[in-house]
């Protein structure tokens, strides 16, 4: 079918209206996307949880308490309490640099190995990973089977542990990293182990060491609104959050492309007198694109707006979600006003 005839079937408004629709749609979507990505980047750098710690490279030899005071702007008492509560982790001075090293060398099976993978450099939050010892893995297999373990089960777990390399662990913790990327990351010294001994406020930290802050929120309205870091690998209300990373990636990619295409088809055909629906489509499109960018780059969406009353929390959300929600509300309002006008006509 000729291209011109396809466009005529899709575009049903005159040229002037089409240009207006495209301009308004693009402007609104761009505003939402830019604001959404900027706020997510701010959250990534400034908010911390145990699974998303903030790294601090120590400039010069000092106590842990002095470092926390300087980096977080706390007074002496606050810094000491913060460290004593276990919210600061000290990393080993020497990184793990052999990609082919066995995860569990023969004869040495620690209770758990805690690794931090700095996939985006040492100035941004690393991915946290745990690799447990043989007894824990055997317990998991036993729970999966719902019965007793056999000698074959034990042999399979031993083989699994004996063949795992550091590259395997890095890719398990950061699945978006390729095998070659993981090897390069390890060789560059961007995989470090956490020290098992809890940090004390008077411990001496040498210049060049890295401390990780495991809790940092920003309270906006006490008892109601705060900014706290969260990652949602699924959709709204964590839909498909437990699905495999590969399935989530392709599922949300296809769904997003279909949704954006459908939105564009609706938006460009809004008639000249329908300003409210056009605004709604622009906000929804911007929100959809904002979250789509996250899924393409990390396979999860960053949320950080936490509304709560007591122990009851609304699902954490972001600016893209706000754009989509406001857009949907405007569409509903436009429908109500349209019906009202039809009745009074």
C-alpha cells in the first residue's frame, strides 16, 4: 500500500491542527521526561538503602565518625549513633581482581560472601550480592523439593559451588552486565568484598578506602511524605517483579512500544477544539517514555516518592507515574465535560 494512503488513513485532521498537536505533544512529553530522568538521577545519587548504598571515597586518613560528619553533615552524636546502628559498611582495601577465581575455593566455605559490584564506577551505588555457603544452599534445595536431600542433591550442590567463578557472581548480582563487561569490571578493581566486622565510630579509615552509607532518606512532610529509594523491576504494584529479567525486558519493551504507538495515533488526531485531551496525552506519553528509558538501561524503574500515614504506605512512585496519573485524570475529566456538553446541547 502506498505510503501516502497509509498516512491518510492514520491522520484525519488538517495540516494546521496536526502541527499544533505534534508541537504540544512533544513539548509536554519532553518536560515530563526531562524532569522524571533528572529526579531519578538525583534519587540514585542521594538516597540510600541496604541494597542501594551510597559510596564515599575517603579523602584522607580520619575516623569513621569524622568521615560521616563531613559527608552527611551530621553532628558528633548523630554520626556516632548512625555508625553504631550499622548503617555504614567498610569495604576491603584490596579489590577482587581475578575474574576466573573460584567463588568458593576448596576447603574454604564462609558463612556468606557479601560483594559489591561497582558497575557504574565507584562514585555511584554498587549492586549488592550475597553468595551463601553449602549448608544454606542445601537448605534451599531441600525446601524446593519439600522432602529429604539425597546424595545426588548434595553432589549437585557441591559441583555448583565448586564451578562458580567471580564472573558468575557478578553477572548474578548485575544481570545487565555482559560476561566480557564483568571480566573487565573485575580487572579494573570494581568488585569489592564487605568486611564482616561491624564498623565502629572510632575506627581509623585510611585515605582511598570506601565506606558505604546504607540509609539516607529525605523527609518532606513529617508523618506523611518523604523521599526514599526503591527499585521496581515490575509494573504498577510490582506486577511481574518476580519474573526473569529477560522476560521482563522483552515484555515491557513490546508493551511500551504498542502503548506509545497507540497514544500517538490518538493524540495526533485530536481536533482543534479539544485542548484538554491533548494535554492528557502529552503527560501520559512523557510518563510512558520516562519509565521506558529506565527499563531499557537498567531493567527496573527507580521510584522514590513515599507517601504514608503511620505504618500504611502508598506504593512508592516517581514523576513519570505522576504524569501518567494526571494524564488519565484529565482524560476522565474531558469525557465527563464532553457528556455534560452533549446533554446541555
